[in-house]
């Protein structure tokens, strides 16, 4: 049955609330059931990869529907590079994540992925607008600038939060510094051209990935502990 606005939006809100509360409600129902962290990583990794693919689709579709002039083409290449860096940051995080015992860490991991996929969606839209505006604007519009850079900042913040709160990783000041630089670029980059702004963002992400590659230590499989749903205090 079809409903008209605003009833439709209220029903959507109720449905989303029920959907988001189900993991918490299911904690009591599934008390005592074991869960393996590798399964969570696999499922969320696949879902995140699908959302990340939207960034690639936005680059391909915008380029295909536009001209192959030099500046838009370079913007598309930069956009692909940004998506590749975001892909590496996430899956490097998955490879080195260590779960603590307790359902609390599972909930943090689950709900922490909401801002991750929201950030990726913003990056996809921001990349698309950046490619379009490169051909016709000398300065990237405020909306496109904050969509692109804000999406990257939200994405990196969510990964940092999950790593510290759910996986008991050490707090990374390097990631915090990278987030601050991205936000600073969004605030101070109002007079920069789309291509320059996108290029600076790509350079920042490449530097962050390169630094993290040199410092990453793989986690042994035996350190990935099983989780009991009945342990709700952690």
C-alpha cells in the first residue's frame, strides 16, 4: 500500500529504527551463542566494498557522459586514486583488527559501519561533482568541497573510532592529524580550483597510506578471539 508524504517518511523512520535496534534486541535472544570475528569482517568488508564501488561508478559514469578534455580526465584519475586509498585504509584496518571478548565490541563494530558507508557515499557524490565542475568552474563550490572532504573525514573518523572502541587498538595520532588536515583543506580551500583541491586530497591520502604501510604489523590468526553473545559487559 502506498503512502503519501509525510506519512511515508514517518513509516520509513519507524522501519529504520526497528532495523537498527534488532542487533541489540537479538543480544538477549541469542545469549550464549558464539560468533567469530572473521565472519563479521568478511560480511562488512563485502558490504563496504560494494559501497566503495559507487565511487568508481561515479568516476566512470561522469567521465563517460562528459568530454575527454584534459582537466576532467585528470580529475577522474585523481578520483580513482582517492577511492583506491580509501579502499586500502579500510582493508588494512580489517587485516589488523583484533576483537575483544564481549558483545559490546560487536555492536560498536556494527553501528560504526554506518558512518563509514555514509562517508563513502558522500565521497562518491563529491567526486562526481568535482569532475563536472573541473570543466566549468575555476573554484570548487562549497557544497561539492564539503561533500568530498567531509566524506573522507567522516570515513576516517569512523575507522579510528571502531579501531579504538571495538578492537582495542592504540589511538592513532597520525590518523587524527590526517583528519584535521582534510578538514583544514575543506575550510581553507574555498579559493582553490577543483583539480588542485582534489590533487591535494589525493597527495594527503597517498602520504597516509605510505606511512601506514611502513608501520603495519600483521595480526596472527590466534589473536582473533571468539565472542560469546552472552558476554554483554564489554
